[in-house]
C-alpha cells in the first residue's frame, strides 16, 4: 500500500475517532429529568442526611434517589423560568411522581413554596467528584 494512502487512511481514522469522542464528551453530565419537586419540612432542620451532612434549610441542597452525593443539579421551574443550582446531599423523595426534594432556600428561589409540589426540570451541571 502506498504511504500516501496509508497516511490518508490514518487521518480518516483519527477524524472519525475524534468526532465520535467529541460528540460523547460530557455525556454523563447531560442527565436531564422532568417531574415533581417538593421541599423539606421544617422538622428536618438539623437532621443528618443520607450523605452524613446535616440538613440546613438555608443551604442550596437537595435529595435525589439516584444521583451521586455531591452532584450539582440545575433545577428549573418551567412555569416562571426561574432556576437554582443545588448539591445532592440526601436520598428521596419517597412520594410517587416526585423526582427531587429541595431545601427551603432552593424552593424559595424557584418560587414553589406556596405550591408545595411543582413541576421542574433537572439538568446535571457538575458530576460528583470521583473518590
């Protein structure tokens, strides 16, 4: 096989691999989800979360059933387009149709406190650090 043909084949292979890898880059961070959000009741203030941290209503934290602790999620209220970034520190919610429990501060930022439960959209913006 001539050298120029081998070189061309090699460039094509690199191009295909580069495009494939480039399109996959960050895909694990592209997790999105839609569903109901609620927020922690006041009685949980000061209690330990599943991650071992203490729940504080004035922090921007959340509970999610599957996302790793430390994951940062952007939560958007589609009704008013407000969003907030929260860190997953707990497990839950444990009610059908709900996908996330927010701290009171986070719930206030997207204006769902009065509703109690509201539709939201989630997007992972930073995956949890590998340990």
